[in-house]
């Protein structure tokens, strides 16, 4: 009986030792799994952070591209507006030059007509002075003298021209019109301003 008890005790001790060893092994495995889990969680956290940083970088690059595109579009629009403004200025300059040339041509024509009229008056006056003039010449002389007189007062000589219509008057009559703000040509009624009144020499 004593031998049997001893054998049972040995078996129990072996079982206990085996169980202890298995428990220790289980703890070691659990510890290893815990370390692996911690490492995996750390790697996952780093991966999440990297993905977040990458997304931020992509968004920033996208925003910069949009700003560059918008800036390029605005620059192109500004360039187009400047080109249009330059074209308009060139057109205005060409038109102003053409208008200036037309005004010069009108002025030359007026001066030529005035010079011709003065020459006719001089010839008539000379004919009258030498006593060779007839009644017709005297009447023609009177007509030319009347042409030189202001159409408003019929007294003073014409000395200014309204370049809007090229009618001539004496300066006092036109100055009076400007002062009372009745700024219409006495001959044809076209409107004019101070800048349209210029001196002529008949």
C-alpha cells in the first residue's frame, strides 16, 4: 500500500510539473503575442499618420495647382484687356490724326478762298482808284466788301471761324453768343463751343 501511495504522489508531482511548465509556456506565448500586437498597433498608427500626412500633401498640391491655374487665367484675361486697350488707343490716335488732317485741309481751303477774295477786292479797289471802274465793277466791289462783313452785325469784318461748320463772323458777335450761352451758329444753327472758334485773317 505504501508503494502505491508513493507512485501516485510521483505521478501527481509529474502532472503538476507538466501543468506548471505548460502554464509558463502559455504565459511566454501570451507575452510574445502581446509584444506582436503592440508592434502591430504601433505600425498601424505610423501607417495611419503617414496616410494622413500624404493626404494633406495631396490636398496642398491640389490647392497650389488650382491657384496657379486661376492666376494663369487672370493673367491671360489682363493681357487680353491690355491688348484691347492698346488697340483702342491706336484706333483713337489714327482717327485723331485723320481728323486733324481734315481740319488742316479745311483751314487751307478757307485761307485760299480768303486770299482769292482779298485779291479780287484789291483789283477792284485799284480799278476804282485809277478811274477805270464801271458801275458793274463798283457793284462787284460792294458785293465782295459785303462778303467780308459779319453776317450778324453787317458792320465789322469777319475775323473768326466756327470750325464745326466753317461759317465766319466778327469776334464780338461770337463772343456775345458764348457769353449768353446761345452757342449755336447764327448762320446754320449747329452747336459749337469756345474750342471750335478760331481766328482767321481776311
